[in-house]
């Protein structure tokens, strides 16, 4: 537990230290956020805010994790796979952000190209689990073996989680505050199943999100961009997969799931019936148009994440 606390503290300090010079650098390079046309009117003041803050979030996670893992002598194949997956997803998001900055509009990688990269990266933990004969999935008292269907399940989880956190990253502090709680819950669960290596990485991610929140709370000085949101979503899913608490990610990531479902419902409804269920999707924009302040939405969504993450931790402790 001491090493886990040390790891989190290192990640927090690194993220806070990296933030100031990185934000100055991005301002000088004019690497600014370009908003979707539908959102631009509501968030016009954010148009010139630097993006790609995910770079120093990920750096903080990786450096703090490696230092703590070596100090605790818990470097393992599973922990290295988790960190490699994080790096690959970061590069995917970075490529997407760079294209947006160069084009000076909110159009990065094509949906197809992004999906292929996400699937390719997901194969790394998927086949590790297959060859380790750990394809059983459990939730509460239910257990079932997915066998060779497990890679499909992993791809669905990782691509879904990556894109879900990306959709959630639409308000100042929303993705970072919800992410901090989700990773903290994952760290606690990893402690329950004696996986100190994954617990260290999880707590580093949680405290890096907290450090980033200092710069990302309203009014945000920087956005994490796809570099951060795709990477953090992929990391969250990978930790649950390697830690064998896959289905507990449902309550832990409930806000991310709701955000994703709101987009799916909106698109489907409009295509089939030419009607919109929400004033705008993802759902946080719906509440904005209902008159909720940005801070209120972030606080409520973060509290929902905290409540459901606590439920997930409790269920895993007593029934997992």
C-alpha cells in the first residue's frame, strides 16, 4: 500500500510539473482546439485553448509507473503490456490531434483508420489472455468461459471504452474528474486480487488525471485532446481485462457508457425517424441546452461516477 501511495504521489507531482512548460510550448506552437460546428456557439471562448494535453498525462503515468514498478520489483509481462497498450493508443490519438491542428478544423483521422488502429492495439492484451488460458469472465456469482471468442470481447471493450471516454471529453474537467475516480476504483479492485503491478499503474493514472484537472478545470488552460482521451479509455479497459474484472467496468464507467449510448440513440433516431431524442449529443450538451451550467454537469456526472464506482468496488469485494 505504501508503494501504491508513493506511485500516485509521483504521478501527481510529475503531471503538475509538466503542465506549465507544456502549456506554454503549445501556446507558442499555436496547437489549439478546433470545435465541432454545433458546439462552437456555446463554447466559442474555448476556441483558442491549447490541446493535446494527453501527452503530459501519459508521460506522468508511464514514468511514475515504471519507477514504482521497479522499486516494488513488480515489473511483469502483464504490466508491460498495459503500458505498451497505453503508448500505442496515445500515438493513435496524437495522430488524430495533429491532423486536426494542421487542417485547422475538427477533422482528424477517418473513422475507419482510427478503428483499425484501435482494433490492432487491442489484439495485444487479447492474445496474451488467450495464450494464458484466462478467458473466463465473471461478474458477481456468474462465471463463463468465452474461449476463442475472447478477442472479439476484448476488441469491443477496448474500442468502446476508448471512444466512450473520448466522447465524454467535451466539458472542462469532465473526463479528467470522472477518469480519476474510475482509475481509483480499478486500483482498489487490483489490490483486492493482489495484483500490485496493475494497482500501481491504475493509481498513477488516477493521480495523473487529478494533476491534469488542475489545468483542465473551468476555465480550462488546456484540453487533453484525443491524445489523452483515447489513451485513457483504452488504458481503463486494458487494466480491467488484465486484472480480470472486465464486467465491473460497466458500473465503473457508467458515465462513459451513458455518453456513448446518447450518441448512438441520437444518430439512430435521426436516421430512422428524422427526429432527435436529445437537444444535442453527447448527453452533456443536452443538459447544457436545458440550462445547466458547465460546472453543475461536471459535478453531477462525477458524483454519478463516484457512486457507481463505489458500488462496483463493494460488489467485487463481497461477491467477486
